[in-house]
C-alpha cells in the first residue's frame, strides 16, 4: 500500500535534531520526498542517514540558517528547482535560551536572535515555499504551549511562539483562496536535545525532570515522534478541512493552566 504522502514534496526546517528529525523520518515513512534543512551540516547528514535507514530512500539534505532570509530563499528555490514544487512545508526551526534572563535583563541581541529564528525564520520559510506551492499544499508551523501561557524568565521565547501562532492564522486566511492550508502544532514539554540541555544545567536533574513531567496530567514528557505524528496529520489529506488550527500536543498541560 502507498503511504499517505506519496508523490508529495515536503521541506522541513530544524531537521537536524528532535522534532524536526522525527518529522523527516515520519513523513518519509509515508512516502513523502523529504528535504531536510538545518544550520548544522553534521546534523543534516545524521538525519539523512536515519531517514535512509528507516525507509531505504535518502532525503535531500540542505544546510541553511533560517535567520538568514537570503539563504532561505536560495535553499527553497533550489529544492523547488530540483523537484518542481513544494507541497508541504514544516516550519519547525526554533531557538530557546536554557539560561534565559528576566525580560528586564534581556538584551536586544538575545531578543532579536530568538525572534530571528522562531518568528522571522518561520515567516521567511513559508514565504519562500509559497512561491512554489500548488493548490492542495499544506503549511505546518511548530508553535508551542508557550503560544498560550507564559513562564517566568522565558519572555523572548514566549513572545516569539505567540507570533508563530498568529502568523499561522494570518497565513491560513491569506492562502485559503489558493487551496492551501496552514496550521500550527503546539507541543508541550518534549524529550528533545534542547530539553536535555535544560536538564543538564539543573542542580538536581531528576527533580527537574519530575517537575517537567508533572506539568501535564499524563505525568510524562512527550516524544518527538508523537509530535511528528501530529504534523503528519495536518500535512496530509486527512486534515483537508482543517486550517488556521492550533493542534495542542501537551499531555493535557493547558487544561490545568
């Protein structure tokens, strides 16, 4: 049987680790032709190796920093020239600050870097892909539970992820006439390398991990593959009447907020 994304060209940013890597594997398992984009060349190669081992087909790996709009344009245009179009874009690249300061102590450089990757990067990626996206295309952004709630000493990230959600809603309105959908996945606390970095900085790693898990009624961290499954759904025709939505995958955290 053919996969749900057969003959679909899917570009994924932030593909080098965590949710992005899991998404590349999951979309490829459903027969998508995947373009794996990350700013770290070694991560790109590792992801391509893992996709090839999982599916027998090697994706196109592209090294690009989404904070560089010109580089994003070149990368997306190059991929579209190779495959003829971009059917699916997953704007996943994101940046957080493990030792984030209070907003009052946040520098312009810290604020601008987070926004350049999280908000501006999502915008430039989607804008570039839309030049090559036919009717029936799908945009999936990766926002966050922080698109809805705020945490202490996390202001830049929280504001940037709120912007990603509103960007997605604005895109859904703007591209509907072209038969293109735009939706956001909003993960809770997921067991990614970034989360492990936060844990590694803690004085009591196990205590902090328990606190992370206790945030959600399900009392555990999510996995990158669980978020990739949500992205797959929104990218596929199974979500053909879904646009402008925020699919929250947080183990129930927001129902306690």
